[in-house]
C-alpha cells in the first residue's frame, strides 16, 4: 500500500512539474509578445470568453470586446515602441486544467519624436485555462498600476 501511495504522489509531482514548465513557457511567450507589441499574438493567448478587469473600467467580457479595447488604444499610439517589458511571476498554482498566478510588471515605452519615455509599473493577476488541445489561455486578467519600487 505504501508503494502505491508513493507512486501516486510521484505521478502527481511529475504532472505538476510538467504543468509548471508549460506555464513558464506561456509566461515567456506572453512577455515576448508584449515586448514586440504583437497585438494579434497577445490576443490569441486569450480564451474566447475571457474577462479583463482594468481599473476604472467595466469588466470586458470576451476576446472580441477585449480586442476592440486594445486596438483602440494601439491606434492612438502610432510610432510607439516597447523598450523594456519585465514581468516577474509569483505564486503559480496549478489545479488540473486551471492555473493562477500574479506578476509584477515594469514597462518602458518610447514615444515617437523624442518625447519622454513612459515608465509604468503594475501588478497583475492571471487565471489560465488549458484548452482541450493543451494550450494555456488567459481566462481572467486583473491589472492595476503600482508605484515605482
């Protein structure tokens, strides 16, 4: 009986390690896409019925609504370039097909025409869901501004 319990624990630990590697790969891609300002790539990481919670705004429900919001912002920023996108992810928890984590963020954006850099800090909470094809997608995101450390 003890060997059966040990085998079950080992299998659970192995599955959790594999899931953790998948989340780490997802996070790396998430950061890379933001650094490139790859809006279609970023939005492809969202579930169709994902929810985005931004300060001062009503909940945005669905990739279509989130996409429209992001595209409106990007349209107002021609010539802007993300110079730095640092995100440190914390407390990654996995439970079957679901994962949660939070991150600290530091983003530096260069506006066109030599305008001063935009230096933003923030905190983010993410709930991720693994789809049937094995891909992790953002189901929920909540972001808020944070003071410079």
